[in-house]
C-alpha cells in the first residue's frame, strides 16, 4: 500500500511540474529577432531593463540575430550606420551613435536623429510596441509580429525619409533627418513647457510630413492613438531596410523622376509613398494566434490550487 501511495505521490509531483513548466513557458517574455536587409552593415543599439545579451553589435547585411527578453522587459532597438570601430571595439557611428565611444552602448540611448523600435512586454498581459520618429529618422524599419493573440499588427516606416527631408532638418551629408524639436528646440515642437499636454501640443507641419510618409509611426510626442500597438504572447522581428520591390515604382513618381518641382508635387509623391507603405504594412498584419496565450497569475493560482486538491484527494 505504501508503494501505491508513493507512486501516486510521484505522479502528482510530475503532474504539477508539467503544469508549472507549461505556465512559465507561456509567460516567458518574447524573442526579438533583428534582421538587416540594408545594403550595408548596421550596428544595432539596445537600451532596456533588464539588460539583454548585448547593448550593441555589428549586424552585417543579410544577417540576423535573436534575443530572449523576460516578461516585463521594456526597451528600444535602433540601427547605427556609418560606424567605424577598431579591433578593441572603440569608435563611433555617423548616425544614431550612442555616445559610448564603443560598439557596446552600455546603457546609453541613440543620439538623434534615429528611428526607434520601442517595446514594453506584459507580465501575462498585453505587450505594447511602436516605431517612433519622435527623435528623427535615419533608416527604414519595420516591426513584425510572430504569433500572439489580439490585433498584433505590423508597424514601421518603410519610406526613405532621408530623400524627402526638408533642408532645414537634414544632417550634414543627408544620412538622417532631424525632428523639428531636435533642429529648432522650440517648446511647441518638443511638447515641453506650456506645450507638455496633448491638448496644448499639436502636430506641426514637420511632424505631419513624417506622419503622411509613415502613417503607423509616432510622429510627435502625443501621437499615441494611431501609433501604439498591442499584442499578447508574441515574438517580434525588427527589420532594418525591409526590401520593397514595389517601392521603386512609387519613387519613380517623385518630382525628380517626373521632371516637376514645387511643394505640390513633393506632397503628392509623399502621399503616394504613404499609401503604398500603408498598404504593404496592412498586408503583413497578423492577427491570428499561433503561440499559446500566457496564463495570468490568477489562472496559474487556480490551476495550481486545483492540482493540489486533486493530488490530496487521490492520496486519501
């Protein structure tokens, strides 16, 4: 009889262990995969808490690298370009440099202008994510969702804003496009001082230009409604310079290609690219769940309590 109870007890222990493993597997955070489809190397920078495996590294063209992030992780990814690092990892980058003078950013964020992918992972609840142009733009970027439940839309900026950047916002050499806040420092552009609320800080001509070109990206500080996305229990792929064969046809409609000049033609070209970008992003949206929905703490407690009761009754 003792042997029977021992066997039952062992079975209960195994059963409970499997439940715990299942629950924590479903609530293990997210896998981020960074993909470089640019025609040149990109040096991603990472800022977040807790720290991931690295805070900066080289990502040659055509390559990718993945990171496991725990639940509750909050942080951002960006791509540094035009970098020059020596054998010991010391150097700097032409755009989105993090100011550490090293290939590792070591807790520093990107120096504007920089395209940012921002995430806050839930703890058994929704993740929040966005692609932000609030600190300017340096290269195209798209965030795609793998699995998960909820809206789980793809977002990002696929338009080459460096080509359409107003002269007053261009960095030297045209490798990046500054935000109006970074370029001029005015409170109405920075949503600071008397303009630090959604009711007082409105889109500017410059932020609207960013928004027309990249409808799903943050264009200024309070651009939340159309720029923040949610998903539960997903993994994420951040792609630098996503290949868009059809984007060339839209670029061919630009003022330079058609031989026309002036603000009206430039605006028309921007709207056409925005429509193309929006259509492409919509076609990549993934709302179906292919990954298990992470159980909440309440659900876990209920399952665990029920399992103990069953095991106790069986042993009696």
